[in-house]
């Protein structure tokens, strides 16, 4: 089977990396296994899936800060005691979600970027992989973006570190590209922040793009055109 190598092809990406529902929930369970008091893996995975999906629905309806564990108990049809077998508190629940996203990033993107790739190839894989992951896990990314301001200091710090990591990767690839005479940028920081805002817009405004029949591949075509005009150098002249 052909493996994804940075192509603008969401279907190929999904076939090549562990991003399907069958992959995500077992991975979430194994990452947090030590916090969970239920021994049967299959039972635990199904209950975690129910808890996380209900959390996303309640957060969209009333906001995570106003959601109580009793609300979660009612929506999931689980007793409070059963909930505590999986999550110790609301704060721990948010922390588990934020800890999972960099795990997915490493598995689905970092492992696909190789030292032998050009700077242009690395940045392209990072951008396309980010959009594809946020397409597959839109509720996760939307929650992480929208609810961070209401979370504990520890979870805010975790979310901030996750953002800084991706921004620093972008800066490093742009810097490599400048050395290779592929890119030209007056500010690594501003260039990486511009790209970051474009990536975030995909999952924050997802409903608008879907209503206008914009696919993730189509969105990538557009933002890559914007990025290339901003960064690319052709014959020693910036586009």
C-alpha cells in the first residue's frame, strides 16, 4: 500500500497513519491507562469514548466551565461513581484531552518528517498533516482552542506548550528554508504565527467551510498559495 509522503490527499493520509476511530480510542486509553481504575480494556475504551464525546457536546452547548460532572453523568448515563473510575475531576479530564493531542501529533506527523526531507518538504508535511489531523479530530481541536481560557493553570500551561512546540517547528523549518535559499522571511515569529492562524481557522470555522463545500484539500491549496507568496523565493527574488 502506498504510504503518505506529504501529498495533499486526506484519504491517503488516513490510510497511512493511525487516525481512525478504531485507532484513536485505544491510543487514548493506553496513554492514560494508569489513571483508569477499570481493568477490562474493551469496557474502558467504550466508556472513555462516551465520556469524551459527551464532554465535547456539553462544551458546545453550555461551555466546559459551566459543565458539571453531574451533567456528564446524566448525558453518558453513567453514575458519578462510575465516572470517577475514569476521570478524577473536570481538570483531569481536560488535561487528558490536552495530553493526547501532542501524542497524536507525534504519531501521525513527526514520524512522517525525515531529516533527509528538504525544508520545503518538512514544512509542507507539517502544514498538511496538521490540517488532516484537525479534520479527523475536529471536536478535539475545537475544544482545545475554545476552552483553554477556562481551564486550570496547569492545563493552560500544557496547552501553551503544545502551541509553542508547533510554532517552533515552523520557525525551524522556515529558518532551514532561508539557509537553502527556498524562503525569504523578515520575521520567523510573524511568519510562523501567520501560518498557525491559518491552520487554526480550519477547525474553528469548520462549519463555514463545510457550508461552502470547501474540502480540507481545497483549503490547503489556498493557504499554501498564501504561504508561498509570503515566503517562497524564485530566482533569488521573493514571490
